[in-house]
C-alpha cells in the first residue's frame, strides 16, 4: 500500500516524527519493505508525507538506532535483517526461535578435540591448570550464514556421556542431553558488549570493530559441580538477548 500524507495527524499531541516513525515501522513489520530493501530517501519522504527533512531525519535516526534500518554512506537507508531474540525465560532455544521465524538453523563444527586447560578454563571447571579438557568449537548458522561463534569446554568426566552426533544439530546444549544431572542443572550467564577483533570478525564475516555480544555460560549440576563452560560471540546486528526480571 502506498503511504499517504493523510496518515499524519497534525492535530495529534503525538510529535510528528513519532507518528512517521510508527508508520515506517509498520511497513517494516508488515513486510511492505523486505530486509535489504532501499527505502525512500528523506527528500522522497518530504513529498509523500509533507513533513520537513529534519522531522524525517529524526524518525529515520530512531529506527536506525533501534536496529530496524541501516544507513550506508552514498547509497541510502536500507531495511535490516531482523535480529533473533533469545529469551531463556520462555524455555525456547535460539534454534527454536529461528525455526519460528522461518530461518533454517544449523552448526558448523570447527574443532572437537582434547587440550590442556588454561588457568582461566581450569578455574571455570574446578580443575587444575593443565588438566585435559574437551573442547568443542562451532559456528552457529542461520540460513547457512554464521551469526555466532561458540567455544565450549568440558571436564574429562563428562566426555563419555556427550552425544557426538548432536554437535551439528539442535540447541547449544543438545549434545549434553545424556549427561547425568543435566535435567536439574542451572545456567549462570555473563553478557558483555564488545567489538570484534580480527579472529572473531573473520569467523563471523564482519568488519573488525563491529559490535558483538559476548556470552559466558557455566552449566552447573544441582550440587554445584561444573558440567560445561562456554563462551559465545554473536553478531550485534543479528542477535539480542531478552532478560525479564
């Protein structure tokens, strides 16, 4: 549907830029504009809605800041690919969330091998530095494109119970489904906003310095015994975390 200037109510107490923002946001939500599509320029929006360029720019800036649009110098403003939202309170894995959005989830295993634990990894798993730990390194995929990079470490006692056939399927804990006590375990997470270094940028196919969300997760048995320590890095433009308190 072609937008009309009559959609702006100049008698409303709602600021004009907020009204325009909501109109444009509705077009994105209704898929009138598809991800990656170029939207009308500020000049075109002036003609369509009869609003000043400053008003149009303010509405667009808010949508850019909220992640719905992406400005590209010399090219224009584009609709971004929707972010995946992980909400642990809903008991849905990110894999389930992607399936709900019509996206094909997947994994690409980069490494599954033994190594000596560093001091940090040893502390996370309650082991002396230099202990043998199992390392599982994977890329989280969405429609075969990397959106996350996972590195998980497990104590030697857990290894006999892991399901190696689940490394490239299901949620991030699917490969631990047969570990004794996993059903009554709890997860402790630390979230941190960072910028991608050379290594992470290369793995995720993004520019060095791009925003990423770093998640550290410790899985603990009911008696406090560490079962897994995992560190994940997700593309800031594709992923967000929902925490309800």
